C-alpha cells in the first residue's frame, strides 16, 4: 500500500506548523560540525559549494524520525518521492529517476552514451569530475573554451558536435564560473544538439537563480536529460540524493544500468528529500542569505582589485592575477579550504559562499 506523503509527514510529527522559531534557529542555524566537535578542527570549507546552513529543520527532523524505519527498504517512500518530484517539475512519474546524488545520474548517462564509442562535448572549464570515467569507457573529451565573458560558448559547442559525438554536457549555471546561458539561446542549442547526441543539462545550481528549469522539455525528446540535486540549496550533499528528468524510454535505458532502479538511496535520505520539498521558507531564506553574502564577498574582492564574474550560483569565480600574496598558502595556514586554479591565463579560481562570518574571515585572511 502506498504511503501518502502528507500523512507520512504528519506521522513523523514534522508538519510545518510543528516547527517553531526556536526549533528553526536550533536546526537551521550554522552549528559546530559533528566531526569538528570530535577533532577540534575549526576548518572553514569553501571548496565544494555546500549549503553552509545545513538541511532544513523539517529535513533534519525527518531524518531523525526515520532512523526507526531504517530496518525497512525504501520502496514505498521512493515511490512517493518520485511522484512529488514529478509534480514539482510538471512531468509524469515515468519521467523521474532518482539516484545517490546527481553524480550517480551523470555516471549512468555517461555509461549509456559510451555504449557506442565516440566523443563527448563539454565547456572548459566546467564541472568535469565525471570525465575520467567517460574516457575510460571510450569517450574522447572535446573541451570547448568559454567566451570572453566566461560564459558557455554554445555556438562553438554546437560546431564541435560531429557524427561521432555521443554526449553533450551543459552545466547551467556553470561550475566553476557561475554564469548562466541565455534562455532562448539554450533552447535553440538543445533543439539542434539533441538531433545528434544525448544532451545532458546539469541544473545543480539552478535553484539559486531566477531561471526556469528545462525539465518539462524532456517530454517528446528522448535525447534530452536534465539532472538535478538536493546537494546544494537543499543542503543534503552528504545525504546523496539527486534525480534525472527524461523521456520515459530514455530513463528505462538508464534504469537498466542500475542494479536496483531508484533503490540505492537510504530511507533517511528519502525522508529528508520529501520533507525538504515542503520547506519553501527555508529554501527562500537560504537563497536570500546566499545572495546577501555573495554580494558582500564580490564587493570585498573588487576592493582588493580582483576581477569577479557575476554569479548565479552559491560561489564566485575570480582572478588572482592582481593578487600579490601567496593565496593558497594564506588559506592553508588559516584553515580555509579553497579550490584550485581553473584557468592559468588570468589565474582564475573559485570560492564557495559560506556564512557571513566565514566570508568575513576569508576576506580578512586575504587582506
């Protein structure tokens, strides 16, 4: 028998009205990390684009309550989550496939594309953790440089597609630059590119922007797959939950590459995702905080005479070309974890937007 999501949330006692302001402050405000409380490490993590405010209070309560159900498989809850995601994205349940983070979904798409050897087309720089796997599976990576504004050069990417192209990857907003594709240009690009290859649109950071998801466009287009995640705005990176939106026949092919379709997510992760979908206030507040702190960070970096790219995500891409000190040594000696140089020309790097206190500490160290 299928569990009704509303009734299930009530049973857990985590209806929105059940979380008062005091509880919200306890659950949603930045707290000492569990691992930090053990090792006494005051490290500031500004490298992985995580939500510094943690999961929503509803998601935390749901995870805690679901521990008692961890002796059971997630069958019914996963069905409920799929239906909730379908409703949110204005598609049918057959158009949703969930996985252990968007990373697993991308991996499945890569494996599907690599069933016939060829190449893949992606921007450079862009999110590329999955490319080594693609290469091992026989897909040659064709990396197309960004344009002068650090935006995806969709025209050049389209020209790079050949008869041997099996996969085209579009990260929107792009990681690490934070730039976003102009909507109509992206629609035209997908229309043409999906005639020739699978087009994977990664919307991991779209929740931080004002743009509309391309999820509904998958209906009728077997070569378009949109991937989304709970790791960023929802603050569930460690819970590992993401999903694909695609044509039903395409998702059947992806599901065939899973040993258990939509089954490798813990009960606690599914519970967190279901609850988080209901907590609109937390997501709105988190997004607003991100914008405020991001604005502060960019202003401070510009005062240091460092060029910054306007960001539609929860991180900032900036140049160290005018920075006269040893940036990475400064971060390391002050227990701040940053990223790396993504473009040698201009010494471009990325920093995650943490809390206001974390970013004030970051700027203080840079000075």
